[in-house]
C-alpha cells in the first residue's frame, strides 16, 4: 500500500512538472507571436517598454497560485519566472536569430531579483522592518516588557477583547504615517495585548493593516502628500508647483471615499457593531471553541522561536523595558517630521535610525538591569531568526513588483481608460487603482504610473471643474490603497501578517471581504456623484 501511494505521488509530481514546462513553452510562443513591445516616455523623461496584456500575466500567475495553493513563495517564484519568459521571448527578436536574441533576459536573477534585492529600499525593509522588528520582539520577550505592558494596559485601558480591538484601532490612528511604518509600529505595540485577550491573528492583522495606508490618506500629516505631489506636478495647470499639488491633495480628501469607509468600517468591526464575515467570523468561532489564535495547519510569518523566548531568571521587569525603546522609536521617526512640517522645511523621516535606536535602547536597558550582554545579543538574533520567512517572501514580492515595472503593467491598465463617459471616469480610476496596485503590490508604484495619465485625462474632459478633478484624484488614491492593502504580494500585507504573527494568506482572505465592502460603497458613491454632477 505504501509503495502504491509513493508511486502515485511520484507520478503526480511528474505530471505537475510536465504541466509547468508546457505552460512556460506556451507562454513563450504567445510572447513571440505578440510582436515587439510598444514604448512610451514616462513623466520623468525615460523611455519604457509596454508588453500589453502579457504584462498582466506574472501578477495573475502569482495571485491565482497564492489563493489556490496557499504556497506564497512558490506563487511568487513562478510569477517572476513567467515575467522572465515574457521579457525575453516578447522582445521582438526571432529565436532563430541566435546572435541577436536577448538570452540574458532569461536570467531572472539579473533582470528582476538582484536589482530589487540589492536596492537601498529593500535593504531598509530588511534591516529595519524585519531584523530590527524581530530583534525588538526578541528583547521584549527576554525582558518581559511586552507582557508587563499587557498587564498594565489590561488594568487601565483594556477590559476585554472588544476594548483591546478598539485600542488597536486608536493605535493605528496615532501611528498615521501609513504603509510599512504604521503596520510595524502598531502591530508591534498591540500584538501582546491582543494575544492576552484572545483576539485571533486574522482579526489582529486586519485591524493593523486597515488602519495603516487608509488612515495615512485620511490624516495625511506624513510623506504621502509630498510623494504624490512629486508624480503629479506639471501634469496639469493646477499642479504647476509642488506646493500646489500638496494643497490639492488636502482639497481632495473629502472625496477619498474608500479610505474613509475602510477606516470607519474597521472601527465598527473592532467595536462589535459590524458582524464578523468570512475568515474573521470563522476565526472568532475557532477562538471560542478551541482558544487557538491561529488556524491549525497555518504558517505564521513569525516562527515559534519568538513565542519560545522566556524571561531572564530573576529579571525585574518595568515599564521602561517596553516604553523607553518605543519612545525613542516614535520620537526619532515622527518628531523631525513634525518639526519640519511646522517650519516648512524639507520633510525627511528617519525611520532606519529610529528602529535601530529602539533595538539598541532596549538592549542597553536589559543589560543595565542585569541581563548579560551575550544573552541580550542572543535574544536579538533569535528574534531576527523568527522573521526570516517574512524576509524571503518580501524579497520575492518586491522582485515581482520589479517585473511589473519592466513589463509596463501600470501603463497598460491606464491606457485602457482612454475613452469613456465623463461621469464614469472617477469610478474607472478607482477600479484601475485597485487592479494595478493589487497586481503590483504597491500603492506608491501605482501612483507613479496612474497619476501622470489620469490627471491630464480628467483635465481634458472637464478643464475648469476642480470638483471633478478632485474626485478623480481621490479615486486614484483610494483605489491604489485598496489594491495595496489586499494584495498578497504587498509589503504592507506581508508586514501586517509579520507584526501580528498571522499566516499571510489567512490575513489576505479574511481581510478581503471587509475591504471590498468599503470599495464597493466607494465605487457606488463615485457612480452616483459622477452621473449626477457631471
């Protein structure tokens, strides 16, 4: 019997490998038959290639496989590999012309992975959001600082799961820097509290993720207005200066329906005023029935090593163990930005210094209070080891984002919107932002490809109507935030799972219904206002 099962498994493996090879061959043939890519000049003046509908295939492969197999790393690898096939065989050179065929493009490491992994942006994510985060959690576990905070918060601020979730929502509002910063800050702060009060990991990840990027566009005292201004400045007369573009961001706030609905819906869910649906309803029932915070058989992005760290024998834990590192983190990360905003000077956020300082301060406090230096460093290393899986997945995710940039995915989606009724444009821009960001895993990247197309199009349709322009502007912002928030290949989605200790696909599937409700409400409102006002 065992031999028969082994034979069937081996045959099944061969069939899957054969299907995979056949799929790549068919993709190569399709790329060859599509002809050479078109080109365009982006808003920075650089010439880029667009591979048409083929540019969607890598993201579709990764996302479909992630949902169907729940093997995120495999899904991302195959998505990147399919991008390499399209990039090489769709270059417009015949395979028979061996001397001219760009075989080097098949080297996906050189084409996509190394440029992203070797970038400063990924180095910051790796060192700051993963190693520093893991090291900080490891030290808090060794000193008992996180547990001590939970006990004090339970007495003064939190009485049960509902108040713990409301506290999480307010934490997300306070840490309104958005994206990766908010997910890590909020997730690190509330994780021990939510664990103590038996809030499922799926719901914890949703609360943290849904009060990150959405709240950053509702309370935009952060880098978001400045970044968006940098990609829209000069596209239409209203954006002749950066300061004018920033001012328009604030004008358009009231039309950012997705972000407003998402933040309010998250509060209703936290307060128990909106019913649990989908994965979160299942997770809540699981906690009631078994007490398990994670789904049996799930694969949380933080390993068991983080949960196995024990408080150092005889260590006298105090609030300083938790709040002193957190205070340094917040002051260094947010303080200069607030001062720069008040003075009107160039805005710089010192995130890397903030997180590194927090780990150093936590280690110093631990050593001063009696933990040996070697033991403190071991706790940092053990904590960093606990987030290795997240580092790998995030590296593959940013590589797939590089594939989308090279193939011109965002440009292709934007070009589909070139001919439509005026009143339909805000709704279509919302959908375009959702699709592009979900496919690429980045809201900022979506801003960069959609805004330079969307705003001139909106201005051409309604040249002097600032209300129409503001609605179109906000639709791009909201749609991009939705796609980034829900995509399994987004850094904020991955880091929300990482910070709260949730399985990545459990987070994606349980968050998606709530985010989609907010998006549907936003889309309906854009349709009503679009055809009523214009």
